[in-house]
């Protein structure tokens, strides 16, 4: 029994299903923006757009290919969006004289 690559296949062994699978550029963009968000959350003016765009790209990428990159990007962006919200609240309280 031969598979697509002319390698002998052991009976009961399955060929890799995802071998020719392509990763969506939206998934990669989401992961990259999630990594940028690890620093961008400190300045909310930068953190909000980076994390929100990263979430949108992650959702698009997950719909297209369901890859782990899209999932990792979405998780990073959600975590650092929460950090950005807390950074905003702290900044507002600090500037109002509460601290």
C-alpha cells in the first residue's frame, strides 16, 4: 500500500491530513499583534487599537483555517485588552488625584 509521497505505508497507519494546509495571514497578524500587545497595553492609546484589531484578525483567521495561531492570537489579545482597560482606569484615577 503506497501513500501520496511514495513511502510505504504500514497497514492501519493514516497519512497526515494537514500536510498541505496553509495558515491564514489573518491568523499570523493576530498572533503578531498579540505579541505587540504585550508591550502596547502600558499606553492605552496604543493598546486599544492593537488589541482590538488583533481580536478581529484572530476571529477572521479562526474562521478561515481554525489554526492554533489564531487561537493564541485571540487569547493574547483578550488578556492584554483587559490589561489595557486596567491601565486606563489606573491612569484616569491617577490623573484625577485619587492616588
